[in-house]
C-alpha cells in the first residue's frame, strides 16, 4: 500500500473522530471508513458490513443494529468499548482497503494514553492490524488481528465472524 505512488487527482479523505470514554477496556480499530460510512458520518454504515451484528452478539445486545446510531455508540461506551480507525486520512477511490493511498496514521499513542483501563486493541482486518502495529510499535497491550467485518471479506459467514471475534475478545467485553 505505501509503495503505491499517490494519485493527486484522487481527493484526500478524512476519517471519523474516535468514540470512547476514559473507562474503555477494549479499543476496536478499523482501517479507514468506507464511502457509505464517510457519507453518513457513521462507523460501519454499509448495510452489509457485519460490524454491528458482531458487536451486538458479543455484547449480548442482538438488536444493536436496529437501534439508532447514537444508541449503538452509547452501547459501546456502556460496555467499555472504544472505536476508531488506524488511518486518519488518505486518498482512495471506492471503499476497498487495497485502494488506500498515502495513508496518514491516526494518533493512536495519544488515544491509548487517554484510556488508562485499556486491556487490548482489536483490529478489524489485516490493514488495521498492520497500521496499528506501525503506529504503536512496542505497545504493552495485546494487539489482536480479527477477521474483517467488511462485505468484501465474504469468505467467512456472519456466524464464523462472531465466533472468531468472541474467541479473541471474550475476556475483554462483557454482556449485560
């Protein structure tokens, strides 16, 4: 990705603000919001992205996807889950991670410093994991690579994604 020459004709995109409070025990990092998410100014807004159903299953709130966006964010905070992206800005046509050019990292060190109760970082897909490791270096927390919830990652069923996320994050999230 970083070896690609940046195309100056492709607009520079800026991601979304982090969602957190200081009690977060888990930080979930995506790579960079897709076009639907940027347009809606909402994390995981694409209707086929499995993030909200996966989180609903993990948090014991299966109706999470059906709730208004603000209520979904409140549920994450209530369960002590923070949410952001590893890339703060980039150039990209479309929504695929493979199309990202000139990625500018998010200030993950600053956010992690604001989360004193943080126990783990969960990366939603390979690019999020790669960018997180680059940004944080030798952070003294588990940095877990999870299967992407993106509809482009169709090789796993929703049930398989839920199981993989539950196996990796069961210690860090608690259902009500």
